[in-house]
């Protein structure tokens, strides 16, 4: 079984958290989405694109890493299939 490499686009990484909405749930969801996207980019960059290493670092399953990446808009590199 081969491991998959992912190359994040760090250029779209925004350093600021999203603004709060009046509604608690909307604010929470926005902040969580912002955190997940930043964390996913950092995690993949830290693991140099190695998903198995990223999962070990985060203490989660590889499938959870893939789900996090998909929700964050990070796609697999074309040559990683």
C-alpha cells in the first residue's frame, strides 16, 4: 500500500479569524471552519504532504485527515493517485 502526498495551497491561508455573527451557532461554525482549514494546511505542511505522518501527528485516523482536507478545500496532488 502506498501513501498519498498532498500539497496544500498555503497562499490562501488567512491569518485572521472570521468575524463573529450575532447567532452563537453561526459564529461557532465559522470559527471551527476557520480553525480546521488553518490546522489542515499546517498539518499537511508539517508532515511534508505525507498523510500517514499527518495522522500520527494529529493523533487521528488517516480517513479523518482526508475528511478534514476535503472540508478545507485541499485536494490531492495530481500525481499522488
